[in-house]
């Protein structure tokens, strides 16, 4: 594929486009460490995927509290692979709930997002069978979306 075709497909990050050509992903050896920060900021920007095949084919699924689950599910259903990446130094730093009230609010948002996926057209119970999702992946995504419903009998039992 030509560089122009790759940029149309994956965006205009030289490092990201080069990593798509590698068999198991990763970072090209020729990339200088100084360029990583610049490229990372460019790739994570809100408009990076606009007007690319990435935006049309996959892209982030916006409008959901659990857009990461929904996006991952659709990527896996289309045959994309993912890998677990744990660099020695933290790549991102964020905030975690510091008290029980904040934690319960976070869990409630996640549960509502999972219920939202369960009752949407992207429900893993019936969506993705025509794709390349393995049966075990399908089972995991189904479990992710129905876990809030399974809490109801547990709550009744505990009460």
C-alpha cells in the first residue's frame, strides 16, 4: 500500500501508520523517542480519526457511558485483534474515586452503560455472530452487558 493510502486509512501519524505495518504492532525501531510525545498527542486528539477509513470503519462509538466496551466489541466483531500493553512506566495517569459515594456513582454509571448496550442494536447476544468474534469473546461481552441484571437476585437474597 502507498503512504497516501495508509494515511487515508489510519490517519496522518507517521509512527502510527508504520506500526500498523508491523506484524504484532509496536513501535518502529527507527522512531526517535522525542517524537513519541508529539505523535501521541496528535493521535489522541479528538479530530484525528475524522475523514479517515478508521472513522468510517471503526472509530469510537460516542454517546455511551461505556464507549470503550462498545468500541472494543465492534472492533473484535470485525476481526481486529487487541493486545494487553503494560509498559514499565505508567502511560496514563488518571483519577480514581476516593470515597464510597463516588465509587458507587461510578459503578452505577458503568452498570447503566452496560444495560444500555444490552438493549441496543449492538447487544452481544445477537450482534456480531456474522463477524469474526470467537465464541469465548462473545461470551465475555455478553457477561459484561448482563452483569448488572444479575445483581438484582443477589440484592434480594442479601436483603
